[in-house]
C-alpha cells in the first residue's frame, strides 16, 4: 500500500485514485502527520503531493524527516519534489518563469522510473514526454546522491532520482490525464519500484468488506437509512450479502422525491433483492413542517431534522438493532478532516438524507469509508445493482425541497415531478443523460400567461437546468441542442397541466450555484 502525503494540492485525491486504479490501496495523510502514524500504516512507498506553498520560505510545510528514513521508495511530485530537494540538501529557487499547462520534457540518463516511457523520440534519441506542468519555483541544485532524469525548457531540472535509495522527484504532474504517460509512470513506481501487487480490485474489496463487517457486527442487527442514492444503495447490497436478514433498511418517502422513486426503491431492494425495507410515508409530515417556510437554509434544516426524527422513531421500534450503517465515503472523510482544520467553506449546508442522528446510541458501521465514488460505483455494479441506478445523477438530500423556490406545497411538487420526469426521459432517449453531469427541473411559483387552443392559460413556470462539471465546485451550463430543448418544452407544456412556460438556465457556477436554492 501507498501513503500519500498531502501538501494541499488540488490534485492530491487524484493521485490516490490513480494509484487505486492501478490496483494498489492508497491513503492520504496530512503532511503534518507523525513518524508513528507513518510507521503504523507501514506503506510500501510514499508519494509527496504538490501544494500551493513555496519551499523558499522557511515556515511552509515539510515532510516528516522519517519519510526519508523509512527505507521505502519515495516519489515527490511538484511541491513534493521541491521539499524533498530542500530537505535532502539541494536548492530550490523562485523563478520569474512560471510554467503552466503543457510542456515537453526530455528524459535523460537511464532511470528506473522513466525508462522506455515516452511519447516521442527526439532526433538525438532522447525520449520525449508531453506533460502537465504547474509551478513557479524550480530546483536549481540536486541533493547529494541524485542524478538528473528529465528536463524541460522552463525547468532544466524537471526530474531527479537517487536510485540507491529509490527516491524520485518529478516537477510535472503524472496524476492528471493531460500527462499522457502519467499512468505508466505511476504504475512503474508503485508496482515495480515499490513492489506492490495489484490486489485492490472490486472483487477483493467486496470480499474484504464482507469479512470485516461480519467480524464487526457478529450476530447483531443493523439498520440503514436507504435513500435510493448510489452510496446507501451500495451499502444495502453489500450488507445484505454480508449479513442477510440482520439488515433492516428504513426508507423515508419525504414527498420530495422524483416521480415514482419510492416505488422503484421498494421494487429494487425489497422485491427484487429480498432486503427488509421499512417504507415510511412521511409526505404529510413534511408538507406540514414546511408550510409557510420560504428561506432555503431553514427549509434544509427542517427537512434534515425531520429525517432524523423519523429515522429515530423507526430505529426505536427495532429494539434489537445495535448498529447503524452509513454510506460515508472517503471524500466525506477527507472533507470533514478539512472542515475541522478550517479549510472548507460553507456555501450551503448540505444535509444529506442519511446523516447521523445525533445522540443515537448505536455503533457505526461504514463499509465504504475508504472508497472513492468511482470505486463505490464499481462495487455496486459487481454486486448486481443496475447500471442506471449506479450512474444516476446526484440528487440533493433535501430533494425537491430546494427545487421548489420558496414555500413547498404538494401541488407544486407534483407538477415539478412530472416536468422533471419528462426532461430526464428525453435526455435518456436522446443519449444525452450521461453527457451531462446533473440535470433537473426547478419549479418557479410565479404565473405567466399563455394561450392554448382558443383558451388563455395562466399557469406556472419551470426552469430546466443541465450542467457539465467534474467536481461540482465549478460547472458550465450544458449546451443542449435547441431542437432537443424545443421538444422537452413542448412536451412539458402539453402534458403537464398547470405549467405554461419553460425556460432554460444558462448560468455558470460560479457565480450561480447548480441548485437554485
Ligand atoms: P450547488 O447548488 O451548491 O450544488 O452548486 C453542488 C452539488 O451539491 C448538491 N447539493 C446538495 N446535496 N444536500 C445535498 O445532499 C444539499 O443541501 C445540497 N445542495 C446542493 C447539488 O445537487 C449539486 O450536485
């Protein structure tokens, strides 16, 4: 397994994912971690991530010195290379020549890390690599025992190696896809140089999780809040496989779900998979609690708290249950660590359905805690969940509650559900669903005039929203074909009585958010 020491690069998670795609387990540790924590993890190799700081200032982060004494291979990337250089006695200088974006590097000398990995060959016979660079500082003097293995125009020292110790440093980013041979370089490091075996596969993960869940909960009963989202669905399938009837799921139908979603969840989990699912029809309670409330954050709180209340009531009925299962995934764990250190900013409070009821006296079981989303999806497919469900767009915890602007009413939710279903159905039919990251309809509680046949209509408005994004932090509005939008608009206005106008949202994030509230 590989330890990744995080110096705050936006790419740190990507390094971990790439290593895992190669089939090797990797975990991210803070650059402030102790030698003992590293010893305890017992990695076969260590990767030092990039970071926003400069090592030319004395008060910026350094790797624990133990990293270089642990007797395992080390790969420094960007800031990681620079701090390694500085800590081992070389020199790093700030340069006015910033390099950002594509660069070509020349592989020099023979190095275990880059040997025979190239995109082109120069007339002189050097291997050339197209790579992604993003740096201001650069290494100007190698530490003792190191040799130069790569250079570019902007960074004469773009790669270094001490092959006796298996220490390597790269100024470019092998983890981003723009570096075409990046995957091979990382695979070379973890498989050949660190000697890891590629055992981190969906099959093995499932087997391991099943074993550890069984060992943990024994014969006890477990409850799980099932939302129909990817994470809780995969937990349900996994736990069912591990402990069968010891699992009971609670599915709260808030009345803020998409069209027929409640029935679909029951059909899939209860009928098809034979999992015990308690369905709570909580629509009336939600509508009553939300009556008269217009503030988005307050709506979120009410929806979140009511979920906890209802889940608590159901859990109290299951007197045998000692464990609460949750679909926490690795980015949540990293994010909450970041939140604790004050690095995360709150834009909207994201109450996830399935959030931990406070003061509940249950022990936690979180089988996805170490997994990235793409790994969770692979597991889900392997466990037999339908591909449609696994690749469904994200749906916010408060559901339609934040897609009905202002006060939430059942009538509004019913109209919105129909419009949304038409939009999504057409996206699938036109093979556009998987080309956008998230798509939905938003209900605007304003009336607009229209004519239909000979009659005048005075009905509500919906907005369609579709975005393309990698990380949901920034997004661009999807440039869906006009003909497609035209068709969706016609269908909604013709088929949903109560809606007489359809608009398309052409705002990017930032400054607009993806949801309207
Ligand atoms: P925004 O609107 O902040 O959305 O650009 C980014 C992503 O987060 C989802 N989202 C939420 N998810 N609870 C959730 O579980 C929430 O309160 C919430 N608000 C937004 C949104 O759907 C998008 O995928």
